[in-house]
C-alpha cells in the first residue's frame, strides 16, 4: 500500500427490495427448483459486489453473503451437523443446511441466539465431541466467483476459530484450547488454498476480542495466529474486531498478523486512547472503523476527518484502511428509495450504500487534503444541525418530564408475595395455567386486508370489522382449546415495535428500511428521531373488545421500553438511557388507560432486554439497572390486583437472573425449548419466587410437538420451580405459524398441562 485505502466488512444480504427473502421463501414452499434458487441467490450476491465495486471500495468483502446465517455457514463448512439429522459426511447438502436452522418433523432446530449485542440471530453450533473436517472451502469458492464473473479481487471474510468455538455449545470451558486446536489445521488449509489462488488480503473476524476475555485467551490467540501465519506466510490477515474496544490492546497489536481492525465508533474512545498511548506497529496495517455500521445516521464528516487526523498522527496514511465499524449487515441497503420521508429527516440518514460513499469520501479527503471534500463536509454538518434544531427534537413537556423523573413512582405498592395472594383471589386460575405469548397467525389474508386498507382500498370501518372478526374467531378457538388466559391475537399489528412506533410521537418509518433478523425474517426498525411521547390510546380498543367476548382474562399486550429501544434505530444526539425513559413514560400512560378500562392482566414484553447487554463485564450492571428502571417506570403505577406479565426470548439468561427478578413482574415467560432446557439449570442456582412460564415448545419450527416432549419439558422445569407459580406457554408469539399447526400444537400443550396438573393433584391428595 502506498496510500490510505477504503474497505468494507460486509454488505446486507437481503437486497434493496428483499429479493433474498422472497427467493428463500419461494424455495422453502416448493415454488422454486433448487437450481433456480441457487442461480437467483448468485445474482443477488453478484449485484451487491458490483455495487461496491462501482462505489470505489478498494477491498470488497467476499464470503460475507449467506443463504441463512454466517455462523451456520462456518459450522457446515466444517461438517458440524448435529447427530439428529443423520448426516453421513461430505459436503453438507442444502436440505440439511436448512434443516439445522428450521428443524424437521423428527428433529428440533438448533438453538438460535443473538449475535453479540445486536438484533441479528445466529444458529448456535453444536460440538458435543464432534470431529470437524473441512468439507468445502467457502471463502475460496466466493473469491473465485467474484474474480471470474466480476473481475473483483475480493477480500475473503472468515469467522475466526476462537470466536467460532466460543459461540458454540457442547464442550466444557476448560476444554476451549483443546477444541480450538481441532480447528486450527482446518483454518490453515483454508488460508493455504487461498494463498495458492493468489489472494492478498483475508479478513478474519474475531469480535470475541471486544468482550471481557482472559490472559489465557490472549495466549491462545497468539498461539493460534502464529500457526496460521506459519501455514500461509504470504497471506495478509486482517484480524477484525468490532462492537466495542479491545481490552488487551498491546497483546492484540503484537499478534502475528498483518493488519488489525478496530472499531472507533462504539469504543467510547478507548481504542483511540490506547492507540495514542501505546502506538501501533510499523509492520502492520490499521483498518479503522470510523463510520457507524450499526446505526442509520449520517456521519458528521468534519468530526470524522478530525478523528482520522488524530489516528494519522500515530499511523502513517500508507498503513491505513478506512471502513465501517462493523459489517453493514445491520443497516438497510439504501436511502435513495425513501421518497416519502420529510426532507429534514431523509437528509440526516445514511444506510449501507451511503455509508460506503462516506468511506470513499473520507478516503479521498485523507489522500488529497480536507479541502477536496469540503463541500461534502459542509453538507453533512448542515443536515445534522437541521434535524437537531427541528421541533421533533425540542418537545418541552417531554424534556421537563425527564428532568423530573423522581416524581414518577417506579415501585409497586406492595411486595410480589402480597400481590400473588391478591391476584390468586382475583383470577381464580387453575394450577399450571395455560396461555400464549401474544400473537396468533397472521395469514396471507390478514396481510392482504391490511395492505388494501393502507392503500385506501378498504375503509377504516370495514378494516376494523375484519380485525374484530379475526379476534372473535381466535377467542372462540382459545375457548375450544381450553386455554386459561387469552390474548386478542394482534391481527392489527405488523410488528411488535413498528405498531407502537406508528402511534407514539418521535418515531418515523421507512418504506424500504429492512434488515435481517434471522433466517428470512426481515424487520423494518423504526427510526427514533425525536422526543418520544404518548398521543392517544394504542391498544385499548382491541383488548377491551376481545375481553367482551369471554369471561376468561384477556391480556393487554405492549412492547417494553428496552425492546422498543433495542429494536429501533435510535437517535445519537442524546443518551440511549434518556430515550428509554421517554418511551417508558409514554407506555406508562398506556398501561394506566388499559387498567382504567378493566384490563387486569397486562403483558409488557421485553424479548430484547439481553441483547442490549454491553460486551464488557464492567458495563453490564449499569445497563441492567437502567433497563430495570425503564421497565418499572412503565409498569408500576397499577393497582395490586393488576397482574403485570413480561416475556423474553432467545438468549442465555443465567447471568441476568438477578435483573429479571428485579423487574418485579408478576409473571415472566422465557424461551427455553430451543435451548433444550438449558435455562432450567439457572433456576437450580437461583430461587425465583414469582410467576414464570418456560416455553415448552419451539414455535419457529413447523413441526407439531409430541405430547411426551412437552410433558418432559414441564417435568424438568418443575424439578426446580414451584408448581403454584408455573405457567405453561409456547416459547414465543405465533404470528409466523400456520393456523392448523398452531391449533394442533396448542392442543398438545393444553393436554400436557392437563395431564401434569392431574398428576400433581393426585400426588398432593395422596
């Protein structure tokens, strides 16, 4: 390198119009043959590469594209297929690949959890004494494809061996080195074959370095990367970190690699401070992540140029690569199609394509001097200032409320034990009450009617009648099934965050701002761009109507403040905690209106509370304290008779049990079926004294669970939980499931609860 270069770490897979999602789902439903499916996926992949080439990116990532998940890609590249799928070796078939992710009638899907502190879900590899082998060199295949078809000499992207193993399950912590050592020769083969192909740079992602790791782990890093460097000495490896600063800066920059990738956006200036204090090796390249890869706000190019000037005082420009702070997987594709947004907001946005433009501009400025991009610098400052000065960010009442939070009670009137007694008398529920998490299937017809309404082809009155009919149908189904606590089904809602964002001030929605959450599941996060406030009741009409149809309790369903925060693109001009409290105060008013209208069970879901957990151990307590406070701010103004529920999913909860308890919710439901009951171990070490439901079957698999599976899951939970406090429910909402499988699965669940209840009563009577 003779001058600063530009790079990218990864590009959104889904396409500008979610072509990727549509292709996947057509294949899964049998509407596309395998060859056509693979051809269409190739077209999407090459189109993304071509776009980056035209943008002028010097180092274009290849191998970041996936048909489902990059961690699953890595696992299957090494032939790591759980035994229940009857894999016999060799290249993993496309069918088996999707079976691992989605499950089959005879085998449950592999566990899915959050990718660090993002809203992306990865498939957890299962090791369990498996012997890995290299069954295909995916990075090499993608490099050849880009070279042959687009004349792009790409930068292969590989998930590093230590991060991969640490994200896996099926081994003991003290066996980490032994397990990693199994993979090192396989990675060495990958690099050797890339070297033989003439590859110059390889990006090996080790985001685990941004977490709290030990000295022993650092020693393992040195040993592993020395072996890889010895195996392929002509390959230039960029060891890539992101999402946080690195603690072991001096050790990391001394690793035997040719480049180090650091996040200078989400590091709280710690990476910059370490760079200035300890310097940087003369024989390495610094890949500086200076554009936010996880949020959608336009960069202040003046500030970014100043940051780069500080970095360039330590690292010469010929050893600098400019890039996003992380893969752009976490942001939408492009702003250009957002024609309905107000200009002041649109001008302040930057999606994947615009972020690459910012990278190229800053590269140009660093090469030729600040004056070469002064026009663009001025435009960025002007756009940001216009949004900051807008009325949306200057709501006097909201800002006064935040300044006077102490005036809002954030504790329930009595203890949970006293409330349990009052609520038991109020609701008269049976032992092991059954319920669901909230949503029922949103069929093609439901989506069709909503689209017609949004287009103006269906009147408000006709649409409301349709929604009421759907609610009545499912209230009747719940009656027939014999559930104990009902929900209204959420047929009026597109998404559990979007729905509330559309009704609260301070939110805006894009038309094409989709990102991948898991598999083909794409979400369109709202933009929290202004001060958040309550405007009018959001859920009362539907919940009260559903309650009028039955004598069974119907839960009011809200999304909690931390989940709304974590599943949105959040303004970056004030702290996230302040935004969370704004949301909490708005939800508090909704909770109070529900209670005033006779709704005595209110579920405030926080499925994303753990995904916002900081990667650094020392920062976790303050985050959890803030999350608990926001939840309480939203929920504690109700009477003792009102039962507050919450729901969480997809994460390892054992390290936040204390925070879960501190939420002081009367009933909590937690996903456990897909993690094969491992969460239950946490309750062997921690006593939980409130109502709790551990999801007894996996709703993300199309299979109908067997009765013996559910009774086994229930019995396992009851070994450590009080039957008087235990609820029985699926592990998540049923929005994405079909009607027939939903009814069949719930029928099995109710029967499992009935049999267990009768058995417990017999034991008690004897």
